[in-house]
């Protein structure tokens, strides 16, 4: 096997991509330079008047042509060119497994995670760019005030009937609005899910949500200060009547107040405590952005709106494409129902749909709520399971609990209508450059890592590429939650062997100090009847169809320009004659928004219908195949009692899992003791867990730790309150369940060294012993051998394994415990572990 095989690449594509990136960088640099120069006298008194003189026409008025050229065109040009760049990247896309591909050691220290209060986990590069953004706002505000205050004198203020401080207050209020519009120009880029702007710079939508949150708070602070300053100014100058004025041309104060009121209501529900505890309130009030933006456009006029138009235009285009995708139901094939209030949904998908590990999608179930869309991590691999897409849903909120009850009922539905948006995720992954992957999860945070493990299985088994070893450290509240680990293996039809992957799983049950035997609960598999109106999950226009997205962006904006040109030339110009003093500013703005939407609807709908007809034949073939699939009975996967356990892929999974009860993982020791040259560290879980891992990686204790810049913060807006709360015990305990009863805790002093008799009695009565005592272990093992048929609750799944083989080997360091089960002392110091079965067995019903 040739591990040094070079990755597939295309020299021509690389050259073209390098040229495109150079053009994009130059355009972006010029665009940002204009933002820096905008408050200066050179721009306002020389550059802008000259540019307006050359772009004034009867088609776009006296000011709008210059604004299009300076602020709108550069961003849309970058977006369209970025689609070509990403398309060329898709043609030669590969997963890099070469060493040293982490961007070099020079920037490594700047990529280390930092924990900043109020910002969360950020890298040094992210913090630097954020500070540069703040510096841009401060520079603009300070420059505006400096130039404006220099013109305010006692004489000039007296001529306007004002005092000096009142004139300055009015100037501050105005400039706060201008700075707020600068921040608003960047607000929508991070939440445009199918955008080409983010991927071209190596960003993903889900990782950029935090930028939207930061900028959103800045926008509302500036606009709120803008409104308050004007109210104070009007009150002190006895002009409160200005608050109810709606000017025909120019600024409309009433529209601005309505916009600010909607923004404040939206803003009030975005703070973490409200967002987490009342997500539905946050979700519904967030739609007030429509009210906020519509009246904002009426407030400032279309010419000034064109400054923030590019980001909003790309967002509207993306939102409409997502709407088109979500109008049709998707084919739901099966579901696996776990006893821990968790379900895995398996959808049919087109073979042409590809996505990277850690991707996610939004899902809507009309029978539960027609309005609510919830994000879930995709647990499947598009390469390993080319015709299926899977998501795992943990019942932690009202919506997900309703879904679980719907599927877990004794008579589950035979059809379930589901609509989806997505998938969304990184364009590619770079996990293979590491020697070891350490995946740290809390609760349902394990689901993104399942997709990584499945992708590594495909890479090793199918592509014959070398993969890193994987250490999965998962924390759960209760032992029933351990059943989520069983979902690491696909439901069927894929080469799911993981024996050669080097997978090790350390699972921690924090709220139980010892295993609890409960009534046997199996994983139920439900097969759904096909619905002729449903279709497989198809690619969105983006990621898998970048050229289509680039064509839509270009053509929709051209249609908008053509329509607005005709409107201005043949309707507005005869009335206004380019004076901007006759035709209503609000009407002009509303017409511009209408024509912008018309351009988006025409092009996006045409492209969507074309791709839909193109995929119709494949969808029909998939539906016919689904229709002939036999409907399996529930639990069919686990009802083969006569088959040996090692004939299942689960045998390899069982041997790689060790369970620890009543404690939390010592993450610092896990990470610092590894000696591999490159260790990739990914974390998904509660905020406290993420911050702990980030602190370890940024502490400098181990230079080989690389905190991967993959963010799952969006998922924790909704879920993720799985933080362990049980304190770590002071003793080593190995729990072996021997009968379906709750073991009685030992009354022995945990600090006292047990005798062989005590260890034997403890094993017989409670199923717990100290892993440090060889004599007690041997005697307990002999008693376990003499026992007859035993059952072992695998990971709390409730499936019992019948021991029918020869006894295990003794030994104090590593060996088999009672009844031939593997046991070992934990590497983590004060831990207990449950060994996995290493011999043949059968599934017991």
C-alpha cells in the first residue's frame, strides 16, 4: 500500500484559481481602502463630486450611479468571481493528507484559541480582524467629528438658532447613524448560508455566526445611540414635533423610529439567557429584521442604502433559494429510535450531493410546527453512504421531544413529511494532516464527530489512504445516553468496519457512580412508506452548483439595473428632472426594493426549475428503488440471536469503548500526555467544556496541539445544556453488572486497602472492585468463571450478551475480568472503566 501517493490536483485549475484570488484580493483591498477614505475631505470634496459628475445620467440619477460603482459593484463582482473560484476548487477537490499543510509554523501561534469575555473562543487572527473592524468604525467616527466640529463656531450656531453644544450634539447624532450604516453593511455576510463570499476566504457560515452576533450588537448600540441623541436634541431645542414628520423627500423620521423600534424588539431577545431559555421567542422575533430593514430603507433613501445593499442583496438571494428548496418534502426512509430520547433520521439523497464532515442542515416537520426550522448536524458521510443522509436529534427541547414521542410511540406513523434546507458546511476538510485526532464532546455534541469517523472509514477502506488515530472523549449525563455511540456505525449498506481505524472511545457518565441495570430497551428501527410527492435530498444552488449561483447573482442584479433604469428614465425623470426634490423618496425606495426582488425571483426560480427537471430522472429512479425496498420489522438488526457477535461491525466498536462512571474526564492530562507530532483537537459541547479545551490548547503546555477552527456555536443557541455536574470520586472502581438489579454501594472505606476476600465479596454482591488489587481480581475472576450464563448490558443499550466461551486471562495490568470481559486500569488516574466484551457471544432478546 502506497501511503505517499500525491493528492489529485490540476495544475491548470491551480493557476486559474491563483489568478482569480489575486483579482479578488486587489478588488477587496480597494473596497476597504474606500471605507477608510470615506470620512476624509479628499473623498467628500474631490473624489466623490468628480465621480458623480461622470456617472450622472437620466437612468440612475445624479448620485446613485456613483454609489453603485463604489460600494455595490465590487462586492457583487467578488461574489460572482468567487463562484468560479470555488467551482474550479470542486473539480480538483481532495482531502489533504500531506504533512505540514497547516499553513506553516509562522502563523500557528496566531491560530491558537483565545478566550475573550464577551466574544467567547476566538483565534488571534479573528481577534486581530475584529479589532481592525472596531478601528475602522472609530476612525470614521473620529474623522467625521473632527471635520464637523471644526466648522461649528458660536456664530454658525447662533445663525441656526442653536447653542454650540446643541449643534455638536446634532452632529454626533448624525455621525452615529453614518457609522451604524457602515457596521450594517457587514451584518448579513456571515448569515448568508449559501454565499460564495465566505468560502473564498476559507470561512463557513456556521463558523461565522459569531461575527453576525458581534456586528449585530454593534449596529444596535450605534443606532440606539443615534436615536437617543436626536430625541435629546429635539427635546432641548423644543422640536419634538420632528418625531412625527415624514418628509416627502429626504430623511423620514417616522420611518426611522419604526425601524429602530423593530430593531430593539429583535435585539432584546438575542441575549444568551433569553435565546437559550426561550428559543422560540428568539426565533420568531428575529423575523422583525424585515420590518427593521424595510423602514430603514424608507428612512435614509435608496442612494444611501446602496452602501449596505450588497450584503443584503446576497442574503435575500440566498433566502429565496432556501425557500425554493424547502417547499418540497424529502424522502424519509427510516429512523432509529434510541432509549435516550434520541432519534436518527435517514433520508434518501441524490448521488451527486456531496458534503464535508461536520456539515449541518435545517429541518422542518409540518406536523409538529409549520414555522419552526431547527439546525442539526449531519452524521453521515456523503462518500461512505452515497445515497443516504442521516441526522441525529436529541430530545432536549419541546420541538425535538414532540418528534421523539411521535416516533417512539407503540404505533409510530408510517409516513412523516419533512422539509429541509441545506446541507451547509465547509468546502473541504483537512483532518488527515494530523497524526492523532482528539474529539471532545459533551452530550449530543458527539454527533458532528460521527460524520468525521465515518469519513475516515471511507478514506481508509476505499481510498486506501493513511488516516490518523482517533480518540473520542465523550461525556454524558446518564448511562442511557451511551446508546448514541452505537450510531457511529451506519444503519446498513456501507463498509463500516472500523477495526483498522485506530479508534478509541473514552465515555464518561457523570451522574451515575456505577452502572444501573434497567429494563432491557432495544434500538428500534422504523421503515417509512414512500410518498410519491417526496423527492431525495438534492444539491442546493451553491457548493455543488457554484456556476449556477454565480449566474444567478450576475443576472438578477443586471435585471434589477435594467428595470430601475427604465423606471428612472421614463417615469421618475420626467417628474423630477434629477433634482431629487419632487418625486417621493419613500416611493422611489420602495420601487427599488420591488425591482430588486423581481430580479431575484425571475433568475432564481428559473435556475431552480431547470435543475429540478434535470434531476427528475434520477429522482424517479431513486423513488422506484425505495418503493421496492422491503419493509423490515422493528429491531430487525438486533433480532438475529443465532448469529455470533463478531460477525457484526459492532464487535470492533465494542472493543474500542471504555466507560467511566461518576467522574469527568481529565482533559488536561489527555491532551498533554500525547506525544504525537501533530494532534488535531476538536470540541463540541457546552460552553464550559469548549472553553476548557481551548484553554488547554492555548496554554502552550504542548506545542503539538492544534485547535481546529471548526465552530459549532450555532447548535448551542438551541441545545447543549449537557454540562456534567457530578464530582469526581476518590477511588478506582470497575463495575461489572451480574444481575438486573441496582448494585448496592460498598460500605468499605475507599481509602482502605481491600483484602482478597473483601474484593471477592464486593464483586459478588455489588459488581464493584478496586482495580489495583491483583489477588481480589483473580479470586473474583474465578468466581465469575464458575457463574453460569451471564448478561452484560452493553453501554447501557439494554442488549444483553450471553457469555458462552472460555474464561479470560488473569493479570493485574491488563486482562479479562469476571466472565471473560476485558478490563484495565484507567490511564487517567482516578477513574473507573467498564471493559468491552472480547469473546464470542449472541444478542439476547
